[in-house]
C-alpha cells in the first residue's frame, strides 16, 4: 500500500461471474441508506452483495479497449481462464434495441428501464472508448456497462465500492476513473476489473463529473461543494478553477466537465444555466448560455462534450434538446431535440467518426440514443 496525498492503493481482484447470476443474484441490492449502518455491517460482507463481477465478450473487449497484453489474447478469446483463473466467457442477454427513422442513415436507440443486462435505471454518463464501444454509468443500478454502438453489452462492472457512480473517463494509462457520490471519492479501476486506487476521500462532498487533460491531470466537479478542482495523475490536489471572489466565476451545481482538443475546460454549471469555459491553466475565459428556452439559452445543462473543431455540445436537460455552440460561445443549432425522442438528456459522448451518444428519459435516463453528425462547413452541423 502506498499513500500519496489523498490517494491510496489496494490490491483487489474483481471476481468474474456468469451473466445468469446477474438476473438472479444481483438484481436486488440493499437500499443505499442501509449499507453503511452498523447493524448492516456484517450483512454487507456477504459474497452476493460484496462481490464484484464482469461478464464480457473478450474478443470484443480486447479489441475495443486495447489494453490487454498480447500474450493473454489466445487463452481469453478461447474462453479459458487467465493467469488468475477467474474469467468466465458467455453471451450477454437482455439488450433491447430499436431502430428509428431519422432520415438517412438510421439512428439507434437501445436500453430500457430495468436492472438486467442492457437495461438502465439512471444512465448519468457515457464515455466513448474506441471501436464503437462506450462505457455507460448507471447510478441507481450502481454499475458500469460496456456497450457497442448497436447496444450489445460486452462487459458489466459492479462491486461494493461502485456506489452511486455518476461519471467515468479514461485515464492517461487507459484505466477507468469513476466518481462515487456515495463514497465521496474518485475510484480508479483497470479495464480488466482490478480496483487499483482512489483519491479524494475526505476532500469531496459529492464528486460528479470527471475528465483527464493532456497532462494526465484529473478535473473533478463537486455538485454539492460547488467547486471544480484539478488533481495530478496521482490524485494530489493542485488547485481549484474559478475565482470565488468574482460572481460570474462562481459555480452552482457543476455537474459535468470535459476538455476540448485545444485543452480548454468546459464545465456545465447547471444551477447557473450555462457552460463555463477555462483555458488549459484553469483561467476563466467566458460563459455560454443563460436561463431560458430560446435558441442559445439553457435550462440546467448536463452532459458536455466537444468536437474536433472545439465546438461545445451540451445536453440542455430541461429543454429536452442537445445544442451546439462555437468555441467563442455563438449559438449554432440544436443538434437533436424532442422531435427525435430526446427527453431530459443527461450523458453525452462524441466519437471520432462523429457519432453522438445521448442518454435520455423522462424521470431517469433509461435509453441510449446514437445520432450521426455531419460537418458541412466549419460553422454548420446537421443531424441526418
């Protein structure tokens, strides 16, 4: 065990279980408010509530994450146990897919409300990986699912430590960084399921969004403390961004954060109904949007991402649309809206081939929608 600032490290191996156990043994969990009470202490240690599990189509997972060593490929792809003897390979079931006409080509909708594989209770975040694969964070089901563009689930990550997860991102070494609002920290998990280390215990009140900049630093939003902080690659606190003495730089429920191709930091400031933009050093430059429902206005923005040109794409949650702005804050268009079935969007992710992934739903986000974006000029984007 090594300690560095707020970081700690612990060797913990995820146990792999057959996917059938998910439906019969992991469908119902203890209420969150009961997990940490003294009378539940021993009960929480039972294998069925404390066990972590991953079920995966290994061939797809190896290709998409590109993090598993070549000398393990043959044994894993053949369904054999790896060096630790704890891999079980079987088909994932339960994914619900629907294809909806949106001109040409078709856009894809998958998922529904539930706790089975391919189902979601509250998909708060989407993180694009590669090869059409994405991580979908499900806060209420307390797990992460690795899904393909067509909605097939290739892996499910869940364990006692993953409690009220809100957002994920990939670290500079391709581990998964996960914010746990219940445990008030950021958890680092390998793509193979090892819980490696965490940081922020005793520092955060409710960590929400997380991203990693080009230097490998973590940027984390705290939606209760109303702060956005930068931490180095070891989790050590560096500084807060925004000046608390200047009104326009104050945060009110900052939820999501991303870094543009130029290194600018975009923060969805939900309570102030805007997106605040900082340069790579954390210096405030401008805000985008204000409260309202007209073009260029926002009502509680959630997920935020950017395209290769640095455009700001934001989930306009209570206006039930996804809007796009130029890097300078000029409104461009509503990329998708309620006419395409988007209701209260939360998580956003954009792939290099311009597929936009959106989680949405009336009360909770239980569906993932995939749209194709096309650039017709540097200042115009349309959904086809």
